[in-house]
C-alpha cells in the first residue's frame, strides 16, 4: 500500500559493510584507549567502538549513504546520566558531538566522525496524570502500541520509526495536524541535558526562551532532550483511507485535492503522492490521495465522494478502514500485515523487515495557497521530465492548516503558521553511482527551482538537499531570537551540524 513509508523506504535491502572494510579517520585515536574505557565504566548503556563487532550496525542511520561516516564512538545512552557523561567526555577531548534518536535526518546530521550519542534506548511512552511522557528514542510504532491500553494518544508522523527527538523538535506534522495542531504545540515541558552537563526541565514558566526554541527550532541545536511531556490528543479512532488514480488524471486530481483540503472539515488530514517506483521511460506513475479522518466513516465517505466530483475522475481503487487510532496509524504506515517487531528498520531487531534507503535527495516548500493551473502544469512536467531507469521519484504533498494556524508566528520557533500545504520533489536510489546521483539531484534541483519562488519557507524536518538560505527558509523572523537562545545555552557551539543555529548559510 503506497504511504509515507513507501516514499522513504521502498527498495531492496542494502549490504552492510564489514568491520574489516571500515577506514578510520586519523583522529580516531584522539581519546585514547584508556579514555574510552573510562567512559564505558561510567555508562549504564553501551559504548560501541570501531573495533567492536557490532560497530557496522551501531553506526547506521536510515540512509545508507551516510555509512561513509565513521564515528569514533557510538554511545547507546539509557538515561540522562549517560548523556551527561558522554557530553562531558567529548568536550574534554575535543570530539564533535552528534545526537541521534531515529536516524532519519535526510542530510545525515545525526552522524559524523566524532561521538554519536544514540537515544534509541530512552524510549519510554507513559501516562502521568493528564500528560504523556515520551523518550526521544520512542519510535512511533512502539509509542502508539504502548499508549493504546491507556486510552491516551499523541500526534505522530507518517513513518513508523521516526522518533520524538527529531519529530517534535522540528515541529511535527502528520494526519493529525489540521485537527490537533503540530506536535510541538502540545509540548508541556522537556527535560534536557545542556552543553555544560546540567540537566534541567524547561517549560513555559522555567527557562521560557529555551522552551520556546525547542518547539520548532530543530534537533541538535541547544542540548539533548531526554524526556518530552506532551498533552495527549482526543483520538480514540482513525478512519484511514487510500485512493489511487491513473497518471492521466494527475493534474485534475492534484488540483481537486488542494481545493478539497481548503474546504474540508478539520477532522480530515491527507497527503497527495505521485509515485514512480522506477523512472524508466514508459512506466506509468500512480496518483494517490491518502490520509486519516478523526470522525465517523460516513462523514469521510461523503468527503471522498466530494473529492471524486471535484476531480471529475473516478479512482481505480478506494479503501476505507475505521480503526482504533493506533491500528489506523499502523495501517497508514503500511505495517498492517506485519508484527510490531517487523515494523522496524532491518538490523535493529531480529525480526525487523523495513528496508533502508540507499540515497535520497529532496526539496520541500510550504505553501499558504493552492497552485494555479499553470504552476501545477509546470510542477508535474518537471517531475516527469528526463526519466532514467533505476531511479524512484515522488511528488509528495501533505496538508496543514486548521488548528496549526491558530498560534502566532512568533508564539513558538515554528514560524510557518499560514501554511496549508507542504510539497516536495523526492528521488531515491538503491545503488548510487556518480552519474545516477547527478541525475537524481538534477530532478530535485529543477523541482526546487519551481517551488521556491512561489513557496513560503522550508521545513527543518525535511531539510532540503540544497538550501543556501536555510536560516530564512526554516525560521523566518524567528531566527534572530533562536540565535540569542543558542548563545545563552550553548555559547561554545557544542551542538552543531552544517545547518545548526548559528552556522553560516551556504
């Protein structure tokens, strides 16, 4: 079933490099063997070094492209003390720090050649009174299952192995956005380990500037969050739907979908996806409208009928399932035929089946209005141009609006309050070569060149393969305040990556 998981995960398995093939940077010994053993002795969790047999798996992210990075160490932290010990160790030895929760960063910012602090074992999802506590490494598929018996649920994205550490820090959009707002708007407090090793809980009343920045300022900027406290959503059920049209109807379906969203109730969240599993000439793309409805199935059925009328074209298939919320999300993830353990990235548990992605290039923009007919014609033509075998392509769009528009643009770090849509070009390769990478990048560059002049900024969680003015695109007028927060809480720029707050735009 084509879903967001399809956009990010289709394709065959990828070979895992053997430990013997690992080539370490010259600085790999900078901490010294005794130093690493001292760190190991202070951890409840696990330290994995390049000489260890499980290092090739330990350093993996979702995207195999970034296997080229060789961290000097990977700490699998189990609590705040592990995180604090790791930060202090790295600072004493001048090692760069990268933080990893789910490992889904499109640009590889959660890995590097220094110390990777992995949060996958800080994965709690518990109810305390009127709020839910989420660990930064709680994968959506696991958090939803854990919370189901409690009658409380949370906003989650549209990929099963994404974690709060990145998702909530960057904003957090999904099928719940129109009804319940973005994920970070529901943040009540956060427990965070700062650059000096202090562990603090921030909220609207305590360190309010840092609390403001954590709601949309992006991961890996201000410290390492070890607990997110959020207000749950009232979502006992989700009516999942999936409709498919032929490529011949692409223009009218996409145009109708945009108008449908702008005139539909807040209970409806959806995505429009044009997908081509192999961009060889002559292959037929699929046009998909999918999503979730927070209401009665009869109401959704009427809305789907209205979409068909707006499009003036009948879908080739239409499926609707009224399910408990967590099961509806599992279906949206494309995992309804898998066990919970199987719905994880291969290599992370013995039963995991979800494939890694070889290489991904993408360019997304927010939009506060529908495309004009001329704009849509140009976008679809650019997406379909210059097809090459072996390349997967997606035109991927999701809805926002509704409750997400209620806060002011400066109420949190997430500035994109007028956005109704996010639209992006995506290409993927399983076995990249220099030529195929250049071809994939050309498709995204052409698409981004069309989207940028008519768009209204970019999403830090979909960071953009090439985005020279990222600080303006991500944060707009909020960037100046983010800089002030960065200088106060991380004056030595301990938490940094190529587009971290304060990094040069390039």
